[in-house]
C-alpha cells in the first residue's frame, strides 16, 4: 500500500526553499504604520504631522508615506453634508506636509474647496427640486390615507417609493458626474504626490 501525504506535508515540501524577505516585511510594516498614523491624524487633525513623519527612520518614511496616502485617498470622498467639509480641511493640512510644491497646493486647495461646495449646493438644489416637484403627490397620498384612517397622516417623502425612486435615480446621476470629477482630481493629486 502506498503512503499518502497530507496536504500539510505537500505544502511544506513545496515551500521548503522559500525564506521570508525581511526587507519586504519591514516595508509592509512601515506601510501599516502610515495607515495607523493617517487614522490617528483624521481623528485628531491638530497633531504635528511633520514631527510624526520625522520620528520614523529615514528608510521607512517612503513606506509610511505610502500607507498614509492610501488612507488620505480613502477619506477624499464626496461630502453629504456641511460638516463633511471639515474632513477636507484635514486633508489639506496633510497635503501641506506631503506636497513639496506649496504653489500647486494653494491652487489645488482652492479647486477642492469649490468642488466640494458645488457638490453640496447641487445636492441641496436637487433635493429641493424633487420636494417641490413630488411634494403635491406626497400631500395627496397623505390626504387619501387620512381619509381612510380617520386621523391625520404624515408621510416621510424618503419612505415613499415614488419619491425614493426618483431621488435615488437623480442623486445617483449627480454623484456619478461628481465621482468622475473626483477621480480626475485624485489622479492630479497622485501625480503631484509622486513628484516628491
């Protein structure tokens, strides 16, 4: 009868000559440190980011920076409400440390602020237009339900299927356009960050 090897024995044979790459492991660890630093920074944007970056060994800084930039980009999303603009302030503060060219940062900062404000304004206008357009339909449904139930009924427009469908469709179209522009902004930002 032949000896049947277990999956573990087969895997150990195949990986017998493979050694761990300490440099790759150290670089991956530094990248994770950069992600943690970014998370801490976005929780407390008042921290001295330059001092934190400088506290890492020089050979690890590019990888710390890379991890930090990954989290920065994941935080660069379309605003849904006014308070989301605070996140933009933190992003700009981080870019002041990450970008060597302060002139291009000034222009980029202005573009990003205008872009995000326009996005919020367009969201607000779209919501108002839909409320104005579909408001009479909601009120008619409220009256019909009130007559049926014999008491006043209020319908949240967002829970009404017709309103929700129109809102999601129009807001989806708006977000698609803004996400496309945001993607272009991120590409431009990535090019500036790559020139350090």
